[in-house]
């Protein structure tokens, strides 16, 4: 079965600094999702990547899917307190069902 | 448009009891998926329903069941609650008929089993 590993597990960054979160899959990724979660709340959809080499940006967040489609990175530029939360990567787990396999998440804290 | 809604927000039950969680999808979304998120972990897939039929089931015991209604809302039922069922239960809706299956999540129901 497919597994996703995220690194780092937690991150504390000074406000204004850049940061990167990585997501590595045990199998080829056919659909890679990035979500953000405030502690104990629902998931907010950020981006979806499907093609090898694809890169998408939204405001100060950029996500990339590598050419071999087994790794994705999420990069935040000039971090702000509003970026704090848990970032989860997820992969399409089953072609016959809407099933996402998630990594265990990266907890991001922003230090003022 | 309203997003995915879930009720109740919080719930406290004791071992052995039964619980029903409810989810209303985004208008026009015909697919609902349920996930369990234990503290410190990523969400785990429980069920998917599409057009009122079960399309997928995760590795959960038969104590967990679900259904989808004609208006595409859904219920998740858990019988004979165990302490380990304490978790955040998330519902997500999507439109697989549109060629994209991005799932949009609700705020979750926090279940505590004592």
C-alpha cells in the first residue's frame, strides 16, 4: 500500500523567513494534494498537482511535483503568522474511489 | 455557496454506546467521503459514497457504517464505541463526474469516548 512521509514533522520559523516542507511517496503519485489544517479543525484545500514537473502557486505558497512523481515540496515565502498550522500532503489512493492517503503532517509555527 | 457542514461539532459518549455523525456536502457535489483523524496523525479513509452507493471502504471494523441520502447528505454510524474511536471525524465532498476529484472538507466532529 502507498505511504507518504512528510518532513520535517514540525518546524518553527521566524516571521518573514522562507521554509520548505517535503512529501515523499513510496509509489508513483498520480494526484498529489496539499491541505492546511488549523489545530483540531477541518482541512483547507491549497493545491493539487498531477503532472511531473508541475508547479503551482497561490499567494506566497508554491508547490512542486518532481519529474519522477514520487516527491512534492511546499515552499512558503516570507512567512506570516497566518501561515501557522498543520500542512498535510495527500495522494489519490484508489482509482475507483475518492480516497486520499495522507501523510502524518508537518506542524508549522511562526515566531513573531 | 456554503461549504461542507457537519454536525454535531463536539460529542462525548461512553464506551459501548452508539453515535451518528452527519454531513451535508457542497451544493452540487454527489460524492461524500468520511475520514478519521486521531491526534497527531493524518486523516484515515473510512468510506466513500457516490450517488448513494458505497464506492470505497477503508480498513475499519464493521462497527462503522454509513449511508447517503437522496439529497446527497450522509451519516456515519459507529456502534459499540471504544476508547480508541476518540478522534476528529471529517467529511469531504467532491464532484468526480466533473473529471476532477478534489475533496473539500468540513470542520469535523470531535468525538470523545469515555
